[in-house]
């Protein structure tokens, strides 16, 4: 194979990589904007309502909103929480629900997408509530 053919193919591969990177950055930027709106308008209010309801049932929880996420944490332990955040390392970016539970020396963390196949802008309060209620059992069974 001639060097000129190798160079031509290399240039084509570089151009393709640049186009794909630009498209990925655009998807990430759009997902970040959608996520910021979702967080402020739907996720944080649901987490606050859950904290109030849990506290009313005798389970002490607080809501924290560190940059770019919302966390529902038990008052008794900094290791026990449910947290929504955006994982923009994936393409397309995904909203992740992270749970963390500590019991003695044992510490268990899990991560899962909020929902499969739904655009971030399409997430509803009900989506958040269903997923969080599905993961809250270990925190309230004690």
C-alpha cells in the first residue's frame, strides 16, 4: 500500500473523529441544559416532598443540593443516601441514581440509570418518585 493512500485514509479518520467529538460535545451540552431544568423543576421538589413525608413517618432525612445533583440523606449517617446526578461520560449522557448504604464496616454503593430510553427533557416527577421509592426500602426497614 502506498504512503499516499495511508495518509488519505488517516486524514479521513481524523476528520471523522473530529466530527464525532463535536457532535458528542453538542449532545452533552444539550443534556446538561435539559438536566439543569429537570433538576430544578422536578427532581429537587420531589426529593424535598419525600424528605417531608419521611420525616412525618418518623424517618429522619434531609435534602442536599450539591452542584449538579440532589441528595436525600439520612440524618444519622453521611454514608446513607440516594442521589441523582448526570453522568456525562456516557454518550448520550444519562441521569444516574446512586445509592449508598453503610452498615457497620460494610458499605454498599449502587448506580443505575433513572430510566432507560427516555430523553432527559422527558423525565417527569413520577419517574423520579417511582425510582426513588423502589430504592428507599433498605433505608426505612430498620
